[in-house]
């Protein structure tokens, strides 16, 4: 159902319409300054990305399949990949996640085919640093992942936002014989997911 004279659904407009007051983090957390407003996180671009997740189909003959699940929110992302040498040549995903997990999966789905495994792992590490440590945003063709930067102020949302990265890295581990796994990033994501 759409509102008259608007391309928005009532739900989207209701969320995108009102602004909330900015809050400041308590000094005890070691950070000062404004926290991200929920409207900064759930903005129109995030809705658009989540509504159009690429590669939302199963592959006929996947080389590797992996799943990541967040016990905290119940979100799940399952991926299938095919490899040609060190590049991801095929990708399929099933996303049953919150809006943030869907948006993250949409950006990954759009950019992943043709990506070397090492590049993907570097992007995943950049995302984890951006959310958990306030690190820089991803750049280049992965720059849209920076739209998720406001999530850094909501640690309980990190796991769902990172699910697609966890799943793809597990699939890469399978496809590459388990030789490329970064134990620290996997352990951090499992801890954040409540595993």
C-alpha cells in the first residue's frame, strides 16, 4: 500500500519522516559526541538496498556453502560460491535478516562476483574495524558499505550487519581448503553473534 502522491509505503515514510533528538554518549564509555540517530541508520538508501538483494537464488553447482546466524536477533545468511582460481566467480545468497543485514548482503551481492578472495577478506576486516573500532569506511566499489557506519554506535546490531561477511569467509575457507582463515575475525564475529 502506498500513500497518495508518494512513492513510499506507510511504514517507510513513518520511519523516515520524523527526526529524533541526538543523544550524547556517556563519558564513562570513553567516547564523547553525538550518537548516531536511528534515522541515520534506517535511512532511505538502506531501505532501497534491502529491497533489492542481488543473487538471491541458489547456484546449480556451488563449490562451497556456508551459513552465519546471529543468536541475538535470529538473523541468518546462507551463501553459495563458485571460484575460478582465487576469484569468486559465482554467488548466491539466502538472506533472512533484519534491515541492516539485508542492506549489507545487498551491497556484497552487487560487488562480489569477480572479487579476489584476499580483497573480500580485506573488505570484511575493514567492516569489522569500522563497526567495532571506529576505523575507516571501505573505499572504491565497496564504498556503499560506509552507509552502515552509524551502526557502530549500536553494538547489538554489529552481528547482523556482519553476517554476510562471516558466511562468505566460511565459504571461502571451504573452497580454499581452510588455509586462509583469520581466526581473530571469526572469533570476534562469533562472540558478537552470541555463538
